[in-house]
């Protein structure tokens, strides 16, 4: 079996994924992108051109805060962490996402059941 096809994220999904990953603890941008890719079993790949504007947007909205620190490799990087506002937003957006997934699932139906 080959590698899974990478897929583009629906609009607004990247912010939710960033918030979820940062709920695990502070990380720099590259680590966030790698965590998303690894956790999705290589299906979701976040490009720098999408990731950093999203991080800045979330920081400007108060969902994230950031500090410059040294990485494990000794390079300086901006480490992002979830704020209380970010945690509240994560909870709200997670509930909205689950409701959307359920609604789309109802519309798509059970493919196995359709063949019967």
C-alpha cells in the first residue's frame, strides 16, 4: 500500500488544529507542522505559507502567546503556547467541528447501508 495522499485543509480548520496541538504544550512552528503531519498519519501537511500567518493571526487575537527560545538544535525560534482565551476557543471550535462532522455524516449516510 502506498503513502496516503496529502489533502488540503478546509477553510478555518488550520486554526483549530494549531490550538489542539498547542494544548499539549509550547512548540515552535516547525514542531507544530510536524505534529499535525505525524498525528494525521502523513495526510495533512501544513505549508509554512499557511502556518505562520495562522500563528500570527491567533497571536493577534489573544489565543496564543509567544516567546523566543532556543530549540533542541540550538537555534532560536518563537515558541507558541495556548492562552486562557485560546483554550476557550479550542473548546468552542472543537464542539462546532464535531457538530459539523456529525451533520455531514448524516447527509453522506452509511455507504455500506446504501448498497443493501
